[in-house]
C-alpha cells in the first residue's frame, strides 16, 4: 500500500522547463504539437506542496506558488495545482499579470488559464521525476493568458511526500507544506500555418489562409473481420484550446455529388458550412498521431471574407490512431457474439481555411 501511494505522489510531480525547448528531436512531452510557439518562460517562487494526514497516510492536496519571469525575475502571477478528489485528476491554474493595454481592455489586472494533463511520463534518471503537458481548457478575462494553448511543466524539484511515509502522520487532519521549485513554459497557437510538407505546400501556392480553428474530438473505427477501418469523425471547433466554441466538424453519412464527405460548420453571424474531399494522402508529421491532410472544398454555404473557399488543411494533429491495446482477437470474439464492433480514438488538430 505504501509503495502504491508513493508512486501516486511521484506521478503528480512536474519537470523543469529548460531553455532548449525550441530545439528539435524532443518528445511530445517537451513540446506541444507543431503550430504552437513558446511565448513565455517562468519559474516558481515560494512553491509549496500540501499534504493532509488522513487515516495514517499523507494524502496529496495540491500545490501553489508565485510565478516569476525567468528572464527578469519580476513577479508575473500565481500558480495552483488542483486535485479532483472524485476523478483523481490534476488540473493546473495559472494567473498572469496583464500589461497596461490588456488591463485597460479587460478591466482586470490578471488573466487566467486552466489546463488539464494530457500526457504523463515518469523517468528514473538521473532521479525520479514526472513530465506533464497541459492543454488549455478554459481562459478567464482578456490578457496575456487568453491565447495560451499548452503549458509544459518540467523537472520539478522537492515537494515530495514527507518521509518516512507512515511515521509522522499521527494527527488526523494535520496539513504540512513541502517546498518545491519548477519552471513553466507557456505556448500560444500560431496565427500563421506551420511549415508544410512539400506534397501539400505546392498545391497551396496560389491560395491564402483565411482563418483557423482548433478541433477536439474522436475518430471512429469499425472492425471488418480482418482489420480496423476508419468509420467517421466528429469534433468540436474552438478558436484556440480552451477558447470559445465556434463550430463543429464531422463526416457525413453520404458524400455529395462531387465526392465531399467531410463537413465543417461555423456558427455566428458570419458563419459558414463547407463540405470537402481529400486532395492529398495523409502525411505523418507528429509521432503517434494521424497525418496532416489537405481537403478540397466541393461545396459551401456562406460568404468568405475574401475570395471563395478552396481548401481546408488539417495540421498540428495529436492522437486519433487506433489504440494498440485493442487486439483483433478481442474484436473477433465480440463480433462473433453478434453485431458490429466499434471503437474510437481521441484526437485534436488545427484546421486552416484557404480561399482563392
């Protein structure tokens, strides 16, 4: 029991952001998907991890600290790590000081971003540590935090459960604070498309990107008796991760007369709908993720701000592949019991709308 508790605590620890975050050849945990740029690096000040004595065990209650700009060491905000006692999940909350212009526009001294952990990896060398990457799920107020898409927390030091685990937890309800230090890397979603594979960029030479949407949803799969086959997609569209909901993306039951079966709809006074078909084969850019793909518009409703809708480009993909844990033998057994066997895989991406 003790070893399981200690492992759980280790899984809550963060790693430190280093200055080489912009280098190549690093894992996803060290960088978010292509199409997001490091905008600010910070570090903790007076960081504390809280543990409560409950039934003879120290239970983790979350952490908090001030935030300093890594370059100037000026105080720029505050951080809290929050544990959901029911779901047993971690959420991070960052409050960042607005500059004069943002403060005047929003009427608030700070803006905030809340993130949820999307992947965690524990390493043992040179010492036990846990890497976490957060994706933004909510923003508060206009300002510096409003466009943040991902937050990396790396190489945290300290903050471990009091040792020895069982010896000092004697007063029920007692809370102890354990110092820790860490750095944060804040990323924002790019306002221009990333560098594209040649098979895609050549086709887009004569058109212009009009706007982009962040999408989060699922790819559906059906077992054919021999293999898994993609059987549709459904996603919600946002301005940026954690931003306002602005539309939906899905695959239609039947293609239109020109073969278009992928469908986007944007809400609002300037909303539109687009149907399209694949123009190029998917190009794998990110490890363990579905490929980037160019879609040619076959029909549309609503007026583009400039020109006519021509292409939709899917970039910055994460996830969407069939989970490797689902084995064909299991699918065969389920199919033999009657009915179709279906599953789904979560994904996210950024769609770029191109016009002539």
